[in-house]
């Protein structure tokens, strides 16, 4: 009889302990949200493909699942826990972008402006083409010059009679000058970021 009472006592104690364990509160999971990243150049034009990595404070990568994956200029991250992160963006020809992300509400949009690199672009060739409007007597006798921001090499090209022009240059940042005779009649900043893409530029002479 005594053995049966001791056995029942042990069973009841075990059941009470298990009940207490099941009744304990567990820490709630961090809420998740949707993050959209929009990557542009310094002029607000979309650029890509981009390699984007989101990591926590310890440097652990949280997105994307495949570290080698590339995205377009717009990337959407679903089910990202709210919190603080580090964002790294790499695009060929641009300087690496690093920034902090305070992800407190969802949905959230993060705009990332990339800056052209200098060394990376020194080996790449881009084309600027377009049409000059407002030139008196058409484009006869006019020419364009790309004045570099980060180097000393200058690129020139003639303007056709209908105002068209095309000039090849190393990718980078320039000021495009429209010149007739000894007079500079227009200036416009130009950023050439693609080796295989022509930029159409409309330049209007200054009054």
C-alpha cells in the first residue's frame, strides 16, 4: 500500500511539473514586414543589376538566401523581421554603398543612390549621343566636349548639321560643353555608367 501511494505521489508530481512547463510564457517572435529597395545613380535613374546583402549587427547575412544572386534596380524582401540592419550594394562601375537600415514599420521603401567609381570605370568605354536644340543656324560649326570630373582626358566630337552628336569616352562623370568657334554656348552635367548603353542627351544653349 505504501509503495502504491509513493508511486501515485511521484506520478502526480511529474504531471504538475509538466503542466507548469507547458504553461510557461515563451518570448513572442519578432514581427516581420516587407522591405523594398530602389537603387539609382546620382541623377535618380535606375541602375543594375545589383548585388544587395542585408546583414545584422554581427555581420551575419540575412538576405538574400543565395549570396551570389543579383537583382534589378528594385528588390523586394518579404518576411524580414523588424530591427536594425546593415545594407551593402555592389554594382559594376560604382563605388560600394554601405548604410544602416532601421526597419521599424512595414511596408518600407529604401532609396539607395550609387556613386560612380573612378578606378573601376577607367577601363570601360561608354557612348554619349543626342541632339542639340536651339542652335542658331543649325549645328554647323558646333562641336561638343566632355570635360572629366575625375581625370584629365578630354573627349571631343563634331555636331552634325541637324544638331546630332555622338562621342565615345571612358565611363565616368563629365560636364558636356557645346562650343561654337571660341564660345561655350551650353553646359550640362553628364554621367556615363554603362559600357554598352548610349545616353541620349538634349542640350539647350544658354541665353
